[in-house]
């Protein structure tokens, strides 16, 4: 019997708490070994087992085989760099920040680390990756979110765009996935993940709508390639954090389970 892989969970927000709960309930081959959180007292209410240590960025990278990042985007590099320098598996949720810290990919190549981006709130990344083995002509994503799920985004604040009290849909962004990930760092990590699976963040087109007529975070993806043409739509029920869908935490759990399962379906 192999020893279970030790999971370090950096962040205990809406996604982190759900991932912790699933790991604590038991997944064969995986063990929650450490957590990282600013509020230790609050973290202990979520993870009361004192054998699971509360550690900082360097310590959690030393102690664990896999570091799962579910933090505010500003904390991304603080936890990514130590994990990658030590050759660990790094699972980021702040995928947009990976685009801004691309040197980490080269560091992973040098150290033997792996950066595994979960599907998150999207669908069909397997199909996009398969199409990318050929030639993809275009990828476009249209995101519609309830206005409260976009409030406070840097792009809106900088341009003084208000989404409060909307009565009809308002297109608040139209550009590349790279620009969208930079302007909406807590909202549009899905666009960054899509771009990495396909034709890159500068060629992947993105529209973002603040839409008071929807109650779910909705993403439509259109792909045109030399081997296939397809469209996909997913409607995610928001978690207690309206910026994030409930399925995101489950995507992380599925990613982790796939590392140890004797049967893995899809890439």
C-alpha cells in the first residue's frame, strides 16, 4: 500500500472549505495534511483536527506533496513559488494570475514540479485540448453573471462602471482572455483556463455581461477548428461567494481524485 499523498490546502474561503470537507470525509490515497489561513481560530472551526497543521507558504510547501491554491489572487505567487521551487504538484484556482507569473512554468520545468489547472466552472476542456493538437481557428467565450457577482472587479472600478440596480443586461467587457483575467481576477479564471487549453490568452476572445435576468454564472464557449466545431454552455449555481460556482470545489476534488484513482476518465 502506498502512503497517501499529503494535501496542503492554501485558503479556506467558500471553495477551500468545501474541498477540506470532502478530504476530511475521506478519499482513498489522499490526506489533508496542512492548511493555510490568516484567521487561525476560524480555520480551526473548519478543520478541528489538531494533527492538521496551520502553516505558512514555505512550510506548507515543505510538508505536503500537493499544494492547492484557493486564495485571493494577490496571494497567488507567495504560495506558488515555494511549491514549484520544491518540485511539488501545484493546483491553482487563481489561474488568471498564472498568466501574469509565467516564469513559474519555466521554474516548474527546472524543478520537476507540475502545475495542474482544474477545469473549475467550465466544461469541455478535454475537447478544446484535443482540438489544439490540430489547428484551432477561433475560441470565444461569453460570460453572463448576476451583477453582484461582478461588483468590485478592478476593471469596473477603474472605469467607474456601475452594475448596481441594473434592469437589463449590460456588456461590461469585450477583449482578450488575458485582458479579462487581469481586469476581473476574482471572476474570470475560467477564461484563463480555457485559453491555456486552446489557442492562448491573446487569441481567445471574451465577452462579460452583467445580467440581472440570470441567477447562475453562465459561460458559453464556441470553438472552430480544422477537425471540429462545437459550442458549449454551462450554468453554474453560485456558492456563498457569488463570484464562484459551487462546482468549482468539486472540480478540485475530482482533479485530486484523478491523481490516485486506478481509473481516470478524460485527460
